[in-house]
């Protein structure tokens, strides 16, 4: 797992990115971590810098990239 960057969000605790596999890691406040596959690095930067990370994730990741729970 890449380095996780803490974020200020009502439901996301931290995010991380593995550029070699284009995988975004999202750890939620409830402790669950999900990965989103095939995400360009620019899209991860957009997520990290979004005014609302949870809303951005829902709008731009949920039905766009394949995802699965990893922990």
C-alpha cells in the first residue's frame, strides 16, 4: 500500500496513489479501505485537492473505475 495522505473530510480519512498500477487507495473513517483501479494520476490529484473529497469520489470515481474493498 502506498503512503496514505490524511485528508479533511466527513467520511474519508486518507487517500493514497500507486502510480505503477494507477491504483487509488481510499481509507474511510470507519476503517474500511477501498482501491479504485486504472485511475490517471491527474484524477487522483483532483480528488486530493477537491473541496469535498467524499462528493468528488462519489461523482467521479464510483461508477467510472472498478473498485474493491481491500480491508
